[in-house]
C-alpha cells in the first residue's frame, strides 16, 4: 500500500498537457481535454497496451456517452485490476461525472503505473486503431440520409422536366396532374403524421425504460458502495455480492459462482468450529 501511495505522489507532478500527449501518441487519438477520457475506454486500452490480451477489448465501448455505459467500461477496468492483483480502487462515481481534476488524478496514476511496468517504452507491435475499430457502424447510419436526399433531388428534377415537357398540353391534363399532386401531398401528410406519432411513442417508451434502468442501477450502486466500506469489504457476503457486481460476461449469471463461494466458505467455517468443539471436549 505504501508503494502505491508513493507512486501516486510522484504522478501528481505530471501536467495536463503531458497526460494528453501521452494518450494521443500511444493510442493515436486526438484528445484536447482531460474530460474526453472520462468514459473509461482510454484507460482500458492503456492497460491493453501494457498487458496485451488481458483486456476484453471487444466489450469496451468507445462511444459511451451515458453514465451507465461509462460504468460498464470501468467495471471492465476494475476486473482487469483484480485479475492483475493491482491494489487500486477506482472512484467510478466521480470519474463518470467528467470533472477534469478527478480524471486528471486517475490518469496521472495510470501513466505512472504503465511507465513502471514497461519503463515508459511504447509497445511498437501494438496497433491501437486496429484494436478499437468498429467496422461499418457509422456508415450504415448515414446511407439512408444520402438515399433520401438523392430521392428528393430526383423528384425535384423530374417535376421540373415534366413541367417543361408538358407546358403545351391541354388544361384538362393540367387539372388531372394538379389533382394527382394534391392527392400525393395528402398521402405524404398522413404518412408524416403517422411517423411523427410513432416517433413520439418510441421516445415515451425509451423514457420509461431509462427511468426503470436508472432505478435499478441506483440500487446496485448503493450495494456496491456498502461493499466498499473498509469494515465490510472482506466480509463473506460482501465478497459474494462483488462476484455478481463485477462479473464480466453479461450473458452468464454469476450467481452460481457466488453461491459456490458462500458454500465453500461456510463449510470451512463449520468444519473449523467442529474441530474446536472436539478439542474443547477432549
């Protein structure tokens, strides 16, 4: 613990610009503010560069914007710390707020730690862009907009050429076209109204889901805070609860592992108590 404190004291002398340069050079990023690293993704990739293969980078969300998504990144990072037996508690609730000083202090510690592992030498074989790339994610979102603009352009061009070619037609044909255009506009208006209502309904549903998510997440966060109290941290139930809270794989329940831990520990305690009883009776 003393060495960890000493490391942190030395790291306080590293300035904001030096930290940003360190991140940008190693990870090929272009951060201009410390708060831009508040999502925890940068920290995960720094550990990935320092210990190749230890961080499950496919789970790290570099597009994290909400506190919930950021916390998932920090859970991955805490899991890596636990796996490597790094004695460092992450103040997640403060970091996700994006306050510059809190994030600077943590990045100062991280730089000092990474430099102590590899002597400050960059891993030349590490490709940071390749490790975090997400193929086709933004491309698919932009295509519909381009198609829509092309469609509108074609409609406008066709309408213009139609007016030129048909300018000498009879008034009856013009009335027919006007009627058809009016019907088309009416249909479009109805469709727009229907889509607007659908969007409103979807927004309302998302709002309800977000409130429900925040409600249950707040409960989990309260439990996590209680488990981190020094007097409780090593208690039997606290350890079991942490196994569930910090489980990496969202598809598998960690309940079995926590129950197995409780069973094994309780059995060991009971066996020790029985042994003490026999000794006392003898």
